[in-house]
């Protein structure tokens, strides 16, 4: 099936996301300034195109199916990232602009929710964030006008300046619904390969099952059959599948802490392990004054986050 985002599909997705967020075709219609019937019809066309229902409809409620919940999470994050990017790009006058390339999952889940504080503290600085995860090199950064970047990887840059500002810890996470469906799951030895959700490219050059393998090795857990589980090319997609009750993801603390805090995801087995990768601030040269403010702000946010992480997540293995 052709899954390109043709114009009608974008309209269907927008109506579905609004309906899922409001739990109502009527409230979604009010937000989108169209009729309730139009929203219902757009969602129906999306369901027909997908070949599966996205809502369970009753006279009084509109409940997303598991697939609908997953799609709603992905769309909410994607639309939010687009809106943030557009608002950041609308810089006028002589406002200094800092351009930051950032790993997509980290940008969506950790960075953008905190950007409001940066703009309140530095209203005279424009910050443009681009979500991308390709390997950095000086030639490409200079060519594309990217002054600095945030990357989750092993470091080892030879022609760039890189400094780690936040370490990372890994812990398996699952939704309350998944755990309710598997009440006997009490120890790592009970893990089954088909339950595991993988980010198959945790960083450029990483093995497809890097993070699960690393967690199992550090906790002396016998590895299940890795290839039986679902694979994704972004950590946030694996976490979205976990939120939809489709399995167990190996969560990076920076990406799952808010979901754990609000009960949407549950950390399993009581131990986290230090990832081999960390988050680095990477530049081609000495940062400009606006970008130096970004670097200092990131370091402060990372310090605050580490304190919260220590209070909410299980102790390291």
C-alpha cells in the first residue's frame, strides 16, 4: 500500500488527531471549524484507507482502538514538532538566531517541552531546532548553516568540538494495559522475544538490538530471541508502540520519564543500566553568543533532569 502523505490523507489525519484528543467528533469539529459530520466522514475515510477501525463508537463515547491510540500519540508528537518548528522559524527584525540540529526523539520528548522556559529567559534570542539523526561532520554542518547539534551517540568526533551534557540510563517500560494482560511477568527471565520493541538504529553504527542487548548483559539476563520483536528506526516510535500496549520497550530515561511520572508507562524489574551512549553538544567552532546561551541552558536543564530522574526511576543495576 502506498503510504505517501497525499493531501486527502493529511486532512483525514488532522481530523482523526483532533477527534482522538477531544474524545468527540463534535468538539473536534468546533476546533477545526467544520461540521461534526465532516469530521466523522474524514475519520471514516481514513479507517477505510487503513483497512481497520481506529475508534470504538458508542452512543455516548468515542474510544480509540489500540491502533488508534498508537496513531494518536505519533500524530500528536509530529504535529507538535511541526508547530514548534514553525513558531521558531518566524523570527523577525534583528533578533539573533541560533540554529540547532537535534536527534528527533530527543527533540520531541525532552527538548521541545522545555523550550518555553528558554524563550522566557531569553526573549531576544531566536532558536531554530531541526530534527535529524545523520552522523555529523564539519563539511556538512558548515554547508547547511548548522552552528551546533545535539546527538545521542558514542562521541569520538575528530573534526568537531563535542561535550557531553547528559548521560543516559536504560530501563524496560510497558503500559499498564500490557502489564494487566500479563500479570505473571515478574522477572527478566520471563521476557519473551516477541514482546520486545526495538529502536534498530539507536545511533549511527549501533547494532539493531543494541539497547536490549546491553541491558540484558548488564543485568545478567539470558537474552531472548531478539529478532522476534518489532523494530523501529526511532526510539519514540518504539515507545509509542509500548504506550499502545504492544509490548515492552527499552526506555531511555530522557524519553520516558514524563510518561513514567504520569503513569502512562511503568518501569519494570527495578533496575536501570547506564547506556553506552550519551547526549553531546557538538559545534564546529567556539559557539556564538546566542548559541553559548543555548549550551549553558542545556547544561542547567540536564542537571535538573538528572535530579528528577534519580528520584523517580529505580536504582541503577
